[in-house]
C-alpha cells in the first residue's frame, strides 16, 4: 500500500490525538474514556500502525516550528556557523546564537530537545506495540523499519548536539518507569543504538526510493554512511569507520536507479520534484498541513513574494561566505544557484534590485511567483534532509581517507563541481590532504543552509575560513558574522536548564 505522508498525516492525526488524549487523562479520570482508545485497544489494526508511524513523521517537522519572534527552530544549526547573519536582530535567543553567547535557557535549544525526544518517544511506541498487531508482515516490517530509521535520525541529532544523552528505548508509562529520571548514556552507547537501528531498518524490506516521502532503503543507507563518517571523526575517532562510510555511500551510488544530481540548481527547490531525483529524504510540507518553514530567509520587508513586503531577513548569507564562492560558480549566480540579488516585485512584477544577496536555495518560485506569473500562495516545497549530492561528497571524503585520491573519489567530487560549471584540477595534482580539503570546501558550498555545516565543524574540529579559503582549527576560529571566537565549550551545546531541574540525574555540559 502506497501512502503519501503529506496527506496521510492530516487524516490520521485526529485519531492519534484521541489516543494520546486517552493516555494522558487515564491517571486522573475515574470515568471510562468514551473513545475507548486505550493503549491495549489502539494498536490492534494495520490502520493503527499506519496512524502511529504517521505521527512520528509529523513530529519530525519540529525543525520548522517557530522559535519566538522572527525565528524558527532550523536557525539553531545555522547561526553559530558564521555562514549566515541577520538584518533584523529582533529575537534575543537567535542573536545569542549568532554571537555565540547562547546558554541553557536559549529557546531554540529547548525546542530541539523537546522535538527530538518527542520523535523518539513516539517511535518507541511504534516499536513496542506494532509487532503485536495482526497485519500483513511486509507492511508491518516496513512500518517498524521506518520507526527504527526515525529514532536513529533523532538520536543522531541528539548525540552531535549534546554529546552524552539519555538513551530511552521503550515508552515511559509512569513515574515508576526505570528510565523516568534517566542518566546520560555515553556517546558510544548512543552510536551503538543508532547503527543497530539503521542496520535493522536496512533489512526491513523498504523500497529503494519512495516518492510518497516515506523512508526508503536508499535513505537508510545514506544516513548510515553519514553516521559512519561522523564516527570516524571527533570525538569518537574510530577511523576504521571511514571504510564503512565509503562502502555504504558506494552502495547508493552503484545502485542509484532514479537517484541523480539534478541538471540545474533550480530543480533542487522545485516543488513538483519533491521526493524525486536528487531528493533521497525530506521533511514533508504541504500547505494543507504545514507550509514550507524557511520564510525567515526572505529579505526584511522587501516585496519579493505574493505577500508583498513581509519578510523578516532573520537569516541571510554572511557576505564573506557569499564572496568565498569561486568566480564563475553557478551556485553564486543570481537566481541560478543558492542566492538571489534581485527578484520580481510581489513575486511576479518588475525586477527589483535587493542590494545584497539573499538565500534562494529554499525559495519556492511556484508559491511565491516568478516573472509574469503570480504565485499560488501554497508553499508545498519540502525541506531536504539528504540529497544525492551529499552521498557523492561522503564517498569522496571517506574513500580518500582510506585510499587517497583515486579515480572514483575524484569523479564524485568532479560531479559536484561540473554542475557548478567549475574546472577541477587534474587528479594527479592532489595529494591526500589537498583532496580532503577540496572535498570539505565543496561541502561548505554545496550543502550550505541545510543544517549540516555545524556538524562538519565539530567532527573535523576545523572551520572553513571564508577569507583565506583554508581551514582553521575550531577552537579560536573567529566567526566573521559576529567577530566572536569559537571556544572549546562550543563543541557541545548546553542541556536545557529545565530538563536538568526536572530530571535530577542529568548533569550539564562543561562551560555552561
């Protein structure tokens, strides 16, 4: 059965809400819940299983939720990188992220903790209850594989953001639950669970690709390759994992099927190509449920969309980072790649000069309008999590780490640069280190504004220097968007203060 997650969630969330309401009220209502949706009666049919996994997918969209005035949760992982800045400065929590002065009360950090652990909690419900449902085995295995993937995906964020984190693998049913006041598990333990979940998901019978937006086998392999690449770097430093990362990425490349680099960058943010081609896995957005959440990238009150002068400009490119793109790089060209310096008044009118570059990567021309064509006002563009471009870069980096710059690693890097219309130096001109830095540079430029750069900074303990084109040590690197230097404590974020108050077994990260 093929179900489009974008639409399926709208039909099932009411049922899930009734169930969750029944569970939350059961401790203090004496009368029988008239819905009869108790834990023992809810997980009884295939429809219940599908509703439960749909709730996990819906929870994953916390990344796009609001974080106070003129801000969104996704800005949490962009502001500290130095690649973006703001032209509004209305949100104090966001300002603290830009200036590296965030603390354990920063709203975005609290929201990510809650969002991640809600995904984990509902994935745990699926994993505990769906096995007992009498339903088609193939369908059941796919639902369980999706839940394993989503739990691993959530824990992968958690362990990279906070380091040692609570490892919750079963539903918490009451204050008497064994892990109701959990301690922090080691990063190694968390990675062990992540890898185990993904290996099980890999064998769950998932389709190779899935244009409905659900998890596919290629998505599982892509996440697994990225997990291995991360484990090979700091702080785990299991360098043998480079070979695992290269092998897993190569599986995706060698069996790509419909997966490919789009011919143009405009196709990357064309809503009619959601879940196809380059898009391996994305958070699903549809205006009927939730429209694309990247609106805080619009210029501050410049009329570039059907809404007129309504943008916030709270995430815009840092000019030094913009200037770091090579001359002739198509990704830097106005309305061709990741940026735009002019657009059409109210989305479809005369061209207007914006005076500076803004981020075009998530701009939906169908919803917002294009020259002479009014926008639909329905922003159904997904938020990409894994693109095929990243698979190529994972393979190039990992293969080079194992065997040096060979032909296949070179071809993967060259494919990224060819699309940008950039010449790539001959293979023989690279040594292992220069090829490594060439791949890192492409990661900064190809994957910018996708919540990936920060994690590269942490695993590499290196930061791209937009002025020199080289790489600085993480500690001591000065972010040009704020003129503030990164400190050792910034390798991890603080646990939210309220979580430590609520759970006395938790301890705070050093420096906060």
